[in-house]
């Protein structure tokens, strides 16, 4: 029910206020693709020299000039670059517990440590032709 959703806009960071969306969830919670598209990148997230999950970059089928990045998750082993994903159906992985390395701003609004995934939308890189 959309009326049951609660959201907060947090200050901080750089860029437009709508450039990142943090979705709070307990560690281990399944994360599904937010868009139909193709995986174009999977990269480790390194904090203090240690890997803490991954960032998965998706190219949306309906907006190929954009990249949707999902981070703060433990990737599903089946994910590979070039694989298609279906919104709300393809399991991307699960939420990583980052409480040992970070104090989350989201915790001020939740009843827990504030673990979450982050979703960022940005322009896709383009090649300029001579």
C-alpha cells in the first residue's frame, strides 16, 4: 500500500538532492532489480582497504543513456556482466551489514542500525568519435 510508505530526505553529499536513493533494510534482505535492463558492471566496494559487498551497474532497457547503480549489497552468484535483468524479478543479492565500518545516517529514522542499499542514476559514459 503506497499510503504506508515513509520516506525522508537527508541532507549531505554532493549533487542534486535526488541523485541517490537509500532503501533501508535489514542485513541479508533480498534485493531485486529496480529496472529492466542489462548488467554492465560489477565492482567491489572497498572501505578501509577491505571489500564490503559490490556495486552493480545496470543499463535500463528503456533509457540506455543512463546507468542505475545499486551498491551496499552482496551480489547473487548468478550475476555476470552482460546478463539481462527484469525489474522486481531478478535477484541482485542481499543487503550487506556495514555497522562495523560505518555509522549510517538512516539510523536516525529507523529502529535499527540503518543498513540499506543505495541506488544512484547517472548518465552513461559516451565515446566521442573523431
